[in-house]
C-alpha cells in the first residue's frame, strides 16, 4: 500500500491510500476519478490533450516513464515544470508515496454532461 496526496490549487489536500500488487496499470487520473478528485481530462484520458497536466512534487521516480506522445502533449500545457506529467499517462508503481499538485489552470469552467 502507498498513498497519494493530491494538492489542489487552493491548497486543499486530500490523502488517498492505494492498494497495489505491483502489477497495477491504474494511472493517476483513474485513481483520482475513483476517489472523487476532480482532474479535468477533455480527451477522456487518451493522451490527446494536455488538460490533465499535474505536477508530481514527490515520488516521480516511482512512476512510469514519460513517452514521446505525452511529452508532445505537455509541450502545449501552461506552466510545465521538470516534474510535470499527464495524469492519464502516469502509472505509479507503489514503491513510493506521491505528492501530486493539481494546477489552477487544470480547472475547466464549462463541461458537457454535468
């Protein structure tokens, strides 16, 4: 078991414990959605946009490696840092706890179906 601390732009923190068997393919977006943590994802989580941009402040080395498609999409995101990832592409191994910042620009003010 490991934990992920999601930090919203307003400073609100939510710590979630995640069970793992070391073979999980759940990405950060899936984990957040399962727990009611709001991370925008305009493309449905298929690496076709940059709206699920997050910053992994702690534990990045225990996440899946960034692929070229993700890097290309991140080039379009505002405020990219060396710790920036797309939540839909980042799969934690469970070897380390994570601190994941959800930037303020991740907020989509208009959504369909809600």
